[in-house]
C-alpha cells in the first residue's frame, strides 16, 4: 500500500486491486486494537474484510486505533 496522506486525523493509504475479482483485505497487529467502520473493535489480533471492486468505483475503509494491543 502506498501512503497518500498524513495529517492530525491520521494516515491514508491507497491500494490498487483488480476490478470484478473477489479481494480480501486483512489487518493484523498485536501492538494496537483497531476499530472498524461499524465502530466495533476488529477481532484481535486480525480482521478480514471481503469485497469486490467495480471498475470506476472507489472502495473506502476507515479504521481507528482504539487502544493498545495484547502481547501474545
């Protein structure tokens, strides 16, 4: 992923994927807990989000750091 912006609200990354093919985005961390788009904490230590991109349509996911992770 390419970092496209950094400001006081956080960081933005861009990932280009093939259109019209299933894709899964997996996030993993034992250092932090992520809160997903619904506001619920992502299943620690990893979370997967499946989607299929359509040509000409951007797909946006927003995650926030909600606290320290749990070392294993």
